[in-house]
C-alpha cells in the first residue's frame, strides 16, 4: 500500500467512526505529515465544531493498524467536549452535566441491547 493509499484509508475509517459516533456536525481537516513520536494527532475546537487530524506518514503500517489509529483519534473527538471542559479552570456543574449527557446519549445509540 502506498503512503497516499494509507492516508486515504485512514480518512475513510475516521469518517466511518465519525458517523458511527454521531459526530457528523464536526468539520474535519486531515493532514498527512511526519510526526516525531506519534502515529497520529487531533486538535479539537469544540465551540467551532471543527478538528484537525494528522496522520503520520513516516511509518509503514498494515490495514489493521491504520484502522485502529483512525478509531483511536475519532474516540478522542467523541470525548472532546468532556476533555475540553475538564481542562478549564472554572467550570459550572451544568457544563459538566451537559458534556456527560452528550457522551451517554451517544453510547446509548452505540450499545445495542440483545
């Protein structure tokens, strides 16, 4: 698989999880560049509903690894609001509850009852 094919697979798989997690409202910008010590990275703007996702092009990976990396980064997007609020110095209980409810609603949709 070429580096470009790896990047295209990463974007496709990230999009699959973005839809699965109910995060279609986010505008995603993808970059394919070398990272020093990571396979990928994500920077999320919760208020702007946007994210910049970087896939490291310096290492050769198989399909399974690429899919796992995409799922990993999209899971960060899934938890973005909770993480953003957790890093704030002053946070109101209402915002914490709002972020928690968002995660709970999405998990309820994801977890199927048998």
